[in-house]
């Protein structure tokens, strides 16, 4: 719905938001359409190509059933300086 993206856009120069779910993507697009700091991408994060040259951080609220795959991808394929992921309690117990 764009809650996390909205908060991040207030404290960042640029935010790229990746959302696979069409309904959530459309809600976020409507909510954030006037925010010039936000770029929305309708794509599976597991297919996303992380930038190689620019500095960036990864912040995300990730789905339980994909947590392991997403964590592996961001750790091994990204060049992020920092990674902050929100996971469901059942994942880390």
C-alpha cells in the first residue's frame, strides 16, 4: 500500500519500490504518483537486477514464504551498503 515507501521517501533522495502483487502495486502507484522521489517497479524481486555502480541501501517488508530466497538474493547479488528486512516472527524463530 506504500506505507514503508512513503516513510522512506521523506528521508531519502530517491526510493525505488519493487512490488509483484498487482493490487498492491496499483494502490502504491495511486498513493505515490505525485512523489518525484519514488520510482515504482512492477516486478518480482527475485528477477530484479540490482545496480552495480551506485550506492544504495535495501529496505523491505518481505513475504514469509519467500524470505529465505529474498535474503539470499540481496546478500549474494546486491552491492548494497546496508540491508534492513522486515520478516514475520515465524521466520526467525
